[in-house]
C-alpha cells in the first residue's frame, strides 16, 4: 500500500517537468521575438535568456530530485 502511494507521489512531483519544458520554450521563443525586433540588443538579451534557462532548469531538477526522494525513500 505504501509503495503505491510513493509511486503516485513521484508521478505528481514529475508533472512539474512538463511545466519546465513549456517554460524553456517560452523563454527562447520570447528571446527570438525580441532579437528579431531589436537585433542590436540580441547579445544582451541572450544573457538574460541563458539565466532564465538555468533557473527554469534548476526548478526541473529540484522537482525530479523530490520525485526520486519520494520514490526511493
């Protein structure tokens, strides 16, 4: 009974990975629109896109870590 709840909790925690994928797509899609609108700022905007990517990916790694902790503890 406990194992089933662990698997269910890990699945719920892993649903955050879908949001991370959508967030990364939004970040780089917005970067492309901004760089096409103002090409002279593209180098400056790329730095912000990379920072946003790193923070979004970190949230995905944290949710995956929680899923594994729930599953294997």
